C-alpha cells in the first residue's frame, strides 16, 4: 500500500487516507487512537484504551521510512507504519467489534471523562 495523502476531517472526527491505485478510506480518530501501535509484549496483552470517543487528531508528521507520527489532543503520539495502517484498514470491522465487546465486558466506556478538581 502506498499512501498518497491524508486529510484530517475535524467536523467528522475522521482521517481520510488516499491510497495510490485504490479508493480512499476513512478511519475515525477514536479508532486510530484506540488501536495505537504499541510495543508487542507476548507476556502481556495490550491495555484496553477507554474514554476516547471525543479524541482529536491534531497533526501527522512524516517520519520517512518509519511511517507517520499521529499526534492526538490527549497528549498521545505514536508512529504508525504504512503496513500497520493497511492492517487497521483491512481488519477495521473485526477489530472494532472486538473492542466494543471488550469495553462492555470490562464495564468501561467510550465516552470522555470529565475531570473535576476541587479548588
């Protein structure tokens, strides 16, 4: 897969990915944040990422042969390789349904948390 360009669509909370010789694909910011690449550790499953329904993708930086750094408004950033982005596109429906099931089982939510600080 060869990525031609990204379009950050803040009104739809999604990223449009234009691929050479293929149709454009749209992935939500929440999906990209929830399935952020992590260091694979065979002894531990990846932690469940919750409360990211309103997360925003602020910027994308080209990191050359390594891929693209996605910078989110929750102070998280990660490098997404072209291969990993292709995998996220290919496995979207399966991954998303599995995530929703895990959320329900864990009792957590997609909704953003509101931090209350007493002064």
